[in-house]
């Protein structure tokens, strides 16, 4: 990285205590920028459409920078987090909380009639996170070029988004029909 930036390795380590700290700073800064854009995207759509728009925009953000997707996956690993200085770990937790707040807001807006509890929202978001992480891993691994059949990315993102929305609708309805499941 230092060579690519045209500076010496020593200069980099004057500002960052480790390679992990450098990667963490890159991911945190980019993720904060992405979160700000996702918030803006959410605010520009009616509540029932906002989740779909935000998911699609998140996929576009990942596709625009596959290296960032790789770094996000790396920084999410427990072994990586354990090597980080405490302030960076705290920043990742704070950022995760901000993402959770955005998606909780989106869920509450999408399913306002169900009055979802914070626990309900957390459980619904597990599936969203799994799907988004799967797309992130696909992008980070080099995309789709090696697939036997050509794939049109817009159609792929649309299907995955539809899958997430359908899962959220089904699971939210199930939580509403059987409140005991949320406890």
C-alpha cells in the first residue's frame, strides 16, 4: 500500500500502529461514508420502499469497490478484531450500532402495523446480514465472471433483494402471528 501511495513504509507506520489499524481506518472511513449515503437513500423513499432502495444501494456500493468489500470481510473476522487496539474495536461496535439503528428504522417503517420489538428487528436482520454478507463475499472473491452462464448483475441484485424482502415479510408476519416466538 505504501508503495502504491508513493510513500515509504515507515511513514505509514508513523500514523498507524499496525497493518490492522490501517485496514480498520480504511474500512471505518468508507463504511461511515456508505452509511451516510444509505441514510440519505432511506430518507428519499416512502417507508415501504426504503428497505428495497437501501439494500440495492448497498449492493452497488460493494460492487463499486471490490477491494473495500474484501477489507470489510477481513475486518469482520474475530481474529482480526482481537488484534485491533481497543479504540478501533469500539469504533466498529459503534458503527455496527448505527447500521442496526438504520435498519431498525427501515423495518419499523416497513412493518409499522406489526409494532416490532427491538428483539424482533434484531432477529429479522440476521437474515439480511447473511444475504448481504453473501453478496459481499461474491464481489470480494472476484464477482461472477467465472460462472458457467453469464449473469446480468442488475437481475442478480434484484433477485437477491426480492429474496431478502420476501424473507422479511414472511418472518415479520410469523412474529406477529405467534408473539411467543419473539421472546
